[in-house]
C-alpha cells in the first residue's frame, strides 16, 4: 500500500469523485480506472429525462422516422432465411458481405476502400476503443479538437492518454493551431500518437472542416508523420445533400476512418466500422477478437439485409429532412430569443449547435436552474479534457419536435437572462 502513495491518493480521489467511498474494492482497481469518473452532471440527467423537461441534452438519433414494419419483416425473414448464420459466431473482422457493402456506403465520401481493410465494430465507439488500445501507452499524447466528442475523451482517458486540444472556428479545426500543438508537444519531448478529428457536422461544435483546411491538415500530418483518426458518423447527414470529401480519400496510409450505422440506420444494432491502413488492420482485428471475439452476427446480417433490400439512401434523405426541420426550428428560436452577446454555430448537418454565452456566465453552475425551469443541455466543460468550455453548452436538436425545440430555447433564454441579472 505504502509503496505507491500517489497512486493510492488518486484512487481515493477517484472514489470520492464517483461517490463510491463505500466501495470495498477501491484499493484494487487498476491505475487506468482512475480517469473513469462519473460525469458531475449525470445525476441531473435523470431529472432531465422527465417528460415536462425539454431535453436539448441527449444526442439520440430520431428513429421515429424509420419504417418499423420494413425493419420488422426484415428481421423475421432473416431468422427464417439465414438463422443458422445470424445466430452463430462469425469472423472477428466482420461479415464479408457487409464489409463489401460498407465500401459502397463510403463511396460518396470519395473513399475507395477495400473490404479487407474494413473491420466491423460494435458501434464506432468500439472502433475508438480499439484504436486507442493498440496505439496508446500511458502518457502518450493525442491531439484533439477543442471541444471534442465526450465518448472519445473518456476512452482516451481510460487508456491514460494526455489530450492536447486545438482550437476550432466556424470552418472547423484551425491548421495553425495544429502546428502550434505539434510544436509545443514535441518541444516538451512528448510523443504524439494520433490526431483525432470529427470533420463533418462536429459533435459537439456543429461545424464542418473546409476542403482547403482538410488538405492543409493532411499535409501537416504527412510532414510530421502523424496518424489521423477521422471519426465520421454524421458525414451523410448534410442538409444540402453534399457529402464532404474524407481525408481518408486522399491518403489511405495516414488515416484511420471510422464510420457507423447509428445515425444513418439505427443505433440499436450497434454496428460501426474502422477502415484502417492495411498494416494496422491486423492489430485492429486481433484487438477486436480479444475484446468481443466477433461483432454480433445478428446485427451485422440485419444491417446487411437492410442495405441490400431497402432504399437506404432514400431513408438517409428522409433523416436529413427530419433533422433540417429541427435545425431550422432551433436556429430561428435562437436568433429570436437569445440575449445580446450570446454566439452560436450554424450547423449544415448533424445534430448539434454549440452555444457560447457572454463572459461571466458558467453553464455548469446554471444547469440546475435550467432543469428547474424545465430545459436541459450539456455544459461545455464535458467536451474538454482540461476544464475549459465553462461559458459554452451543447444543444441537440435531433430528438424533440420543432415545437418542443422552440419552447426549450424560450425557457433557456429566460434562464440565461435571469443569470445575467444576478
Ligand atoms: N463518434 C462521434 C463523434 C459520435 O457522436 C458518436 C455517437 N454519439 C460516436 C462516435 C459513437 O457512435 P456509435 O458507437 O453509435 O457508432
């Protein structure tokens, strides 16, 4: 016990912050669990899920737009036709037919991938976990946008990576900030293992990286020999129907591309994928096998049948329309109701708006008062590894109806105005 006083103190800190003082296993947890702390706002979210609260907090895909009868008959046919395969173990890399279909799904991004380089994962969240597992030793550096996807940050933390954030603006990640981050990290003698980016309809920032910046950032990473992890669950959900060109389309050896059916079909199947450089693919599959043996055959075949037999492109188009109507409701309400000094992003796809309040306000401190006023959001600090983001919040427009969105923004504007008067 006395040999690692600092480690023990961190365990106790972690226990305290997760409220698990009564946990008798507290001194046995591995060091890598120290960063696994419950979000401070988690308890509020159970209140926020009450029907009277307009939740602009969650990022749940709006599957009310799915033709449930089609999906239902597809699933019963699947068991009838291919039950022996669908209910059996399968390949660790994923079903070969699905991997071919995934290459088709990626085509609009400009990616011409080979099915051999695709690994099917349990959502792209598992792909994030596997990539981090195979590349990160404790203390390695990952470059990530500021803010960044909360699920990626918690994975990075669980492998004891140090996240160095880089600033974005309305055109996405700023190339000069990438150069700054590389220079300061290298000057400190630290090793950068990869750059993590969400180039399209960013979660949580709502912005999209311009084509010109994609080329520059790719060039910077080539010059400095840095691997890019391009996380793209929203790429097909652009409101103008345009699919931005993936960085992976221009460099197959430098980029691991992550995709998902969670937003273009349904998250309940938990099917995502990683398209990795050929050399990386083998380690990725080995890591996947040791983690889950194989991705669920049932889900993979259901997705595969859906892609083969259903107009999935038409379905994606109807999702785009559903989200566009909600995005418009949110942007209209924000411009009509937000007080002077508030700024927000104008997403051209995806689920999220990033709202920044005038100086002096703290969105985490304000959240209990917002929930009392029956509106919820996610405070900005959740999306930073370093405690920044206290003046910002993520607003999701994907799930509530347009009327509820307008009502939610109205309640939020009132809370902010009261806060400004304090
Ligand atoms: N990356 C980003 C940017 C996300 O927003 C999400 C889901 N919210 C994921 C990855 C994980 O998605 P899934 O595991 O459902 O594919």
